[in-house]
């Protein structure tokens, strides 16, 4: 993969999450387009942040935590490492295949 294609892939593969307090004051909602149902309900914002980091472990992610007024109070940036692992795996398989030829 060329450097230009890799930069383009990184731009389109970023996940963006928002953690907002619920209006009924019963925890927090994790909101994102990449979630299967659009939003998930958590009792604590820290649990929502942990789930977002887990779901985006193979993608770059930005997780913004908002207060009740709508102001961002925290921003977490997560760097995905899936592309590096794929390159390592391909290199490992290709070297092991050359041994059998």
C-alpha cells in the first residue's frame, strides 16, 4: 500500500464517539455512527469510554465527553494498531512460505 493510499485510509477509518449524560440523569449515552444501534446506555461515562476504545482498537478514534450543557469536558484520542499487525502478519507468512518452496 502506498503512503498516499495509507493516509487516505487513515482519514476514512477514524471512529468518532460522543459520551453524553442522559436527560433522565440515569447514566450516560455512547453515541456514534459506527455502533450497530447508534447509541448505547451506560451507568458510568468511564464504562462508555472503555467500550469505545475496545470497539475502535483497529481504527483511530476520537472520544469526546460532554457535560449536561453540551460543552466538551474531555477528549480522548486512540491510535489504532491494526494496519501494523496486518503488515507484520503478511511479512511473517510470506517468509514462512518461502521456506517450503
